[in-house]
C-alpha cells in the first residue's frame, strides 16, 4: 500500500480554495501511484474556525465540500479532517471528525475524544468527545486513525475510561495514522517528535503523522509531518514552514525503504525567524492585502520588523515611515536610512515637530503651570500613530505593530500610539531575543545596522531618554518575565532563584497593571509556549499579586 501525506496550508472558511487544494493533491497522489492520501485535522474548513463552527451554514458547507472531494476518490482513498453534526439529542452540537472516503463514499467516520481545552485551544466549547473507536480496514490492513491529542497522551486520562489507542490496539491494527493541527512554538517540535516516538514504541506500531502548515491570524502551524517505525525510531521528517507531499510504501507491516534518522535540530531563533516570516505572509495573503507600513525609528525593534516584512512581502511592498521629533538624534535617522538602503524598501520622512507643537500649544491653557511629563511624551507617540494610520488609509497599507514582548508585558508602550497596528509581529519575542533575531538576520551580511543593535534602546520622547530609565535591565527583566508569564511561577518561587524580591514584585505588578493595554492591542504572532492574547486570559480588573 502506498500512503501519501499531504502537508498543506488551508484558509479558514475558504471552502472553494480548501476543496480545490485537497482535490488537486488527491489527483496528484493518484497519478503518482498512491492508494491513500491523508490530509490534516479539520482540513476542509481550516483550523481553528472558532465560532464559525456555531453557524449551521458553515457546517453544511463542510459537508458539501466533502461531497465534492468524494467524487475524486475512485481508484484512491483519502482521509480528511472535518467538523460533523452530533445527531444525538445530548451533548455538544458537533464532533471533531475525520472521513475515510473510498470509491466516492464515506466508509468510516472517526471522531476525536481528547479535546484540548488549554492555552489557545478551546475545542470543548464546540465538540462532543467520542466514546467509541474502530479501526479502518483498507486493502487487507487495519489502520488505527486518531486525531491529534488522541495519540499524544499514552497514559490513562481521568476523564475517560481509556485513551482511544488503548481501545484501538485491541482490534490489532497494522498501522497508526494521526492527523493534526499542531501549532508552532519554538519548543514544540522537539516535544512533538519525542511524544509521537513514545507512542509508536508504546503500541509497537509504525506511525504516520500529518500536520498542517501556515498561519491563521496569530496561530502559526509549522508542518514537520513525521514517520516512525514500530520501535519509535524517526524515519522521515517533512519540511517545516512549507507545504510538502510525501509517498510512503507500507508493505509487510513496515514503512519500506526508510532508515532511522535524527530529528532536525534547528536553533530556536532560526525557527522564530521562519515562523514570523510565514505569519506575516499568510496574514496578508489570506486577508487579501499586499502592502505594509510601519514606523521606522532607527531602533532595533522596528528594524527587525521591517526586515521580516520585506522577506515576507518583498521590499517593494513595505513602506517605512521615519518620523523624527525634536528629541530624535541624528544617528537614529541615519540608522533608519541605513536599513532602508540595505533592504531597498520604500520610505517617507515626516517630521512630527509641527504636529506636536500644535498639540502643546492647544493644551497649554489646560496644562498651565504643570511640568513636562508622560502626557507630552505620549502625544508624540500618538502623533506617530496618527501618521502611520493616515498612510494606511490613504494608500491601503496595513500597519505592522513593532512592540516586543518585554514591552507588551510591562506596558511600556502608548495606547493609540506606538501600540497601534493590525498585527503585532514581535509581540511574543522578548527584547533579549530581538538582539539574537537581528544577529540571525545579519548572518549572511549586514541588514540590520550595527548601530541599531549596539546602541542603548530609547523611545526618544524626551532629552537623553533610555529604556533603562523606566525599566529594569532587559537581561534581568526577561528572565523574570519568562518565569512569571510562560512558567507561571509565583513571586516567592522567582525570588528563590536569586532575583531581588523588590524587583520581582515590581515586575509582576507592572505585568498585571498593563492587562488593560494588552486587551486593546493587535493580535500577536505566537512563537512561544505562552503568548499574550487568546492563550493567556487574564482579568483586567483584579487584585491578585497587584
């Protein structure tokens, strides 16, 4: 039996596009001699569809797509992920399911049991868990088909009598196939390989695993579909961050012609780079936009975002707006222009002194006798926000937000100013990682100006201002943030690691106090195990650790 894994990039709710893509790959697999072609979890509608799943019409369109796909399964079978209606009177309205289609008909329906309900996942909101499990019989072989988490947890789960594979193994399957929508984080590829390897070894069955690839707003899928032998040895690893297509020969209960290989060890920062480029590209492609605009300050954050955008969209489609103020240094303008010249993007220089002076004069009576403070600083940031939004409205550009995760965490940014934008490119990348990312971008030649990397970071909203005037050293800050945000450690636990108690409590207070800002910011491309946004849900008004 020849089995194809089709690792594809889907668009949520674009049934015509997804259906055509699936059919095209069925035809390709058939032409190349495959007997079965396997697509990812919820491939028909795209993942995650969120509350689109509550619309009857959306589910009906999924079924119509499946009917169209079935017309092309003569001489070849396929497995597609699809949401289906729960016809029982009790429980949730839907199942997260897979169709096994052969000779134009749905021969088997497999339903997911272990529904993730953590971080970015919210499947139990929509789906009923499966309670019965059966293998698929095809060409004299039994296939244990599971959906994502149903193979990830090989230990007993307290919510169920047993895991799906514990039931399926009793039917003596010859092969495991797992279809998934497994999101990227820079730690997850290693975890994924280790977990699936253990599953193959535990059940003593060869395993084919197919993931999807591509970005769906803030969630990025990295692909990396896998093949294992019955002892858990990795036999093949498909491309990351790209569509891919592989045919495997399954004979004598073995995946033939493959020898054990080592998992591709890719540095975290290289993965983050590729994920962000894909995230930008798909956000624009799937939204129907082509051109981006951002404020370019001469600092490292906006320089990195500009470079990533140029790699994703092409420099001809990126507009960098330099907006010097009376506090901007000459080297900041020079650094910004060096970047523009290095990457060849479009640019405009629009000084903001005239606009900020107008606001200062307008507010002078109301502010009479009061010293210059954050109010005047934020006016500068908001003037810049107005300018990039004006460029967006006039020319159809989409604004890229350039705030990093350290700033997002502690609220070091101005609402309706530098925090504006349609997508936050580096909002899940700590400042210390930004420096690593800049160095990675420069690995084949200078793109990010050396001075943008070397100089102390500054918002330049007052004379001689530096980030360190308001924030702890980024090396210390980021380590504390990692412990609190990603690892969810208490202040006492963080202090026990050697950090000063006063500093830890100050940082945690800043994080909690800035929640209202994060609720009003752009979606953040997720590259870590715990990003701000849909995967970290915190109340705005609360007293815990405040």
